[in-house]
C-alpha cells in the first residue's frame, strides 16, 4: 500500500521496521519506521532529532546490515514528550550497493502483505 502525498518525489510504503539510528556522538537509538521509500523514511524515535541533523541509519535485511546516510528534514515532538518525536529523513547515500539493498527491501515489503500496514 502506498502513501499518497504530492509533496514527495517518491512514493512511500507504510511499514513497521526497526532501524538503528547512529548519532554524531556514536550513540545508537532504535527507531521504528512509519513509512519508507527510495527517497527517505519517517521514523518514530525515543529522542528528539533536530532538523538538518545528519545521521547514519542501519537497516538489517535478511541478517545483513546496510547503512544509509540521512538528513533530518522535519521533526515533530510527540505530544508533551519533547524527548520523543516523529521525524522525516531524506537519504543522502546514492551508491549502487545501497540502492540495490534498499530496492530489495522495498520489493519484499510490497510482496509480503504481513509486513505492510
């Protein structure tokens, strides 16, 4: 199922995946996807991420991790809890291997209805 939003260059798949987010100080936090596509991802995070902050996203697919460098393009605190947020990231990595791994993951999400919400 694709999310329809005319402000996006790429369609996004609604999904629930766990992604490790590596911050500048090498702290690793676990985020959960709300949607993901070729251009970026929306994450629910247990801490606030500032707009323009660059992070490393580590996605494990079939037991093999791959890294996508990303930049936060929007961030919204969740309710009164400023320590958690929903945030949108655009992917900065554009190498072929990362693109192919992301493509395989997205194709699997489309094919496996149990992973799509």
